[in-house]
C-alpha cells in the first residue's frame, strides 16, 4: 500500500493543478502544464534507469542510487534484496567450506561419481588409498583409473548393500573395504575404508584358535587312546598300566600348562594398568629364581648368580616373577647338559637390567624378532619335549610392556643367548628403610 500511495497522490495533485489551470486559464494552459510534467517524468525516469543499470552492472563497486519518491522505494527494495542474497550466498559459501573441510578430514577415502562413473570430486584420503587426485582426475572415468577386474564387477553391479574387500591398488599392505552409496539424482559416493588393522586382528584370532586347537589335540588324543586301551584291556600287567598312567599324567600336565599360560595371557591383556605396584626386592627374587633353575636343571647345568645392584623395582611382584621365571626356565630347557646359566641383576645407563645368559643352542637372527609371538617356536619338537607351550616369551613381553620395560635378545647360534629385561629408571627404587622380607609366592608353573 505504501508503495502505491505516493505515485497516486502525485498523480492526483497533477490532475488537480491541471483542472485549476483549465478553469482559470483555459485548456491550452492545462495541456501545456501536463506536457511539461510528462517531459519531466520521462527525463527523470531515463536518469533513474541509467543509475539503476549502472548499479546493477556492478553492485559491489558502485554506490547504490539514492532517490526520493517511487524511485527511492524501488532502489531501497532492490538494495534490501541484494543484501539478503549476499548474506545467503555467504552462508552457503561457509557451509560449503565447512563441508569441504570435514570431507578433507574424514579418514575414509570419498569419491563422488556422476551417472557415467566419472569423478566429480574426491578427498585427500582417496589419494592415499586409491591413488586418485581431485585436480588431476576430475572428469576421468573411474574404471580407467581403477582397472582391477573385481573392482569393475563391483562398480557394474552397483549393488549398494555389497562391500568389496580388496588390497589398495597403490599399497599392497593396505586392505580396503569399498562401498558405493547412492545420492542426489544419479550420483554415487565411493567410500574406501582402511580395514588393515581389523583384518590383521581377525587373522590373529583365526591363527590363535587354530594354534590352541592344534596344541590341545595331541595330548587329548594321547590321553584318549590310553584310556581306551586301559578300558579294553583291564588285565594289563601292572608295570605296563603304570607306564600308561604316567604318560597320561604327562600329557594332562601339558594341557594344564597350556591353559595356565592362556589364562595368564588373557589376564594380562584384560588388565589395563599394572596392578598393585609394590616394592620388589630383585636380588632376593633372583636368589629364588636361581633355586628354581637348579631344581629344574636337576644338576645338569651350572647356575650362577651375579648381583651388581641393590636397587628394588616398583611393579607387580607376581607378574615380574612370572616373566623373569619364564626367561630362566627357557635357559635351562634350551641349554644342553653340562652348560652354564648366569642370572644377573645390575644397573646400566640408568636402567635396571635383569639378564639370563646361557651357553645353549642359541637362536638364528631371523627368528629373534618373532620369538615373542604366541606359539612361535624355533624348534617345535624341542619345545614340546621340554614341556613348552610356545607362550612363555609372549607373557614376558606383555609383563615388561605393562611395566614400561623391554626385552632384549642377543644370541649366537651354537654358543648361547642372553635374554635381558630392561626396566626404565623410574621403575627403580632404593630398598625401603624397613625392608621387610616379602614372601615370594610359589610359582604356578615351572616351564615357559
Ligand atoms: P616355549 O614354550 O616353546 O619355550 P617361549 O615363548 O618361551 O615358548 O619361547 C619361544 C621360542 O624361543 C622357543 O620355542 C625357543 O625356540 C626359543 N627360545 C626361547 N628361549 C631360548 C633360549 N634361552 N635359547 C634358545 N632358544 C630359546
């Protein structure tokens, strides 16, 4: 209403003046007046149209036209419209920028494909996983860049519920899960997720189950066989049945060791922090372990102990004892009769070092990095003969890691090995003033 009121009132005023002129001076004067007004209006309109055209051509640089009356209203409304558009363009730009930043930060590879499977856009992760480049490959057909047969089948099938698990075309170490997601009118989003770790964990789980089953199968078969024999032949001579019972006991113990080690590992894995940090008197523990080594060796080896530090450790006694005990029992088990085993506790470069040196068979260099893997054995039958489970060093590694310590293995095949547990300086402590003797609990198992 406000917009129309002004021109209507101007028109009414002009008509009124024209009528007055007609009544007072005749129609010639009235027509002359109207022609003058008409010329003025036309010129003014031309001028305002020129200003408007100039402003619309370059609204950001030219000042908006300023006028009164109807033209003022028009300019004012146009300016308001332009400001609103500018604001919403700004909002749109910032929303787009935010989307682009988010897409850049997404760890998954994302590729937007049009209806012909040409690349419209891709994020930096897609370069890492698929070797695509947003600038270089824009407009390219994705099938010419990723040409593996299984990928082409996957693309052609356009089955949005399916995932393709494959190796990255540019890095065979990476396992990817690819998925197509439809969006917009006819576009597709190709999402590439790195599932290397998941695959590795899954493979480890499968290996672990296979290993445990394999380890249990032999003793179970043996025990089962003897039970059947004894059931079928109840009148066996006592000497023979005694031998069968001893063998059954042997294999039952083997299963028991395996289960004990599995439970220890699972406990170590499920506890997030080192439990019950307490002062551990390492010299005294070393004495206890020396005694255990001697009883395991039954006089077949010479066992020495060298204590060069009076430092104690802050840690979990049970766990530390189990780890160092495994290192000691391995030395006994892998050192032929007549060999020498030396346990030592000393400080070196600020670290507390508990080492076990043997003159045993030694280990070839290529095996050393894998010794702490579960069920990894250099010589499977030797490990079994001596009651090994293949889990001892995995337990050692877990315990040491939980204490911020590490395992170092030096070995020369045919000459012997030194297994050292290196504890960081912050784990060392002076003997407490009232150094009470901490009773060492009996070790649950003797063999690693
Ligand atoms: P196992 O129960 O088989 O001894 P471990 O995890 O304790 O399992 O050790 C893994 C493998 O490392 C052993 O099977 C053995 O081949 C090797 N090993 C460990 N300690 C020694 C050692 N002191 N001398 C030689 N080989 C060793």
